[in-house]
């Protein structure tokens, strides 16, 4: 079975896309949000990151040429944003997770 033919993969992609739309739709409003809305936004970020990590792992494990192509595009995009991948994005995911953790800490302080 090809990577993109998997029902699970297609569903995951839909969920990731929906979460990304939510995040991007609110990113510029974040400074003006109340505490509850900020916390909700951070929770969405956490869920999105988790889903992206799982999706990336699936890409990495697949031998499908399309999956390899998508993985390369993801890695190229990450490098464009300043993340050095060296063929593995686990450091980037760890940095993003740490940034989200820092957002939560800052929110707890306020």
C-alpha cells in the first residue's frame, strides 16, 4: 500500500491541517487573548506538535517514494526556518516542545 493510500495517514493529515489552521488563525491574536484562550491555544500547539511528530515518524519509516518526497520537503522547510536537520528532525521537535513549555511557564507566572 502506498503511504498516502492509508486511511490512517489521510485522517492524520486532515487533523494536522485543521490544527494548523486554528494555530495560524490565532497566532497574531495571542498577545491580546485572555489567560484561558492563551492556554487553549498552547494546548492546540501541543496537540499539533505531537501529531506532526507521529506523522514525521511514519514518513521516516515508509519506503514509499511519495513519503520520502514529503519527508524531504518537511526537512527542507525546517532548514529554511533555521533548524538544522542532519537527516533527523527530533532536535527540532524537542526545541519546539521546549518553546511550548516555556510559553506555559510564562503563562503560569502571569
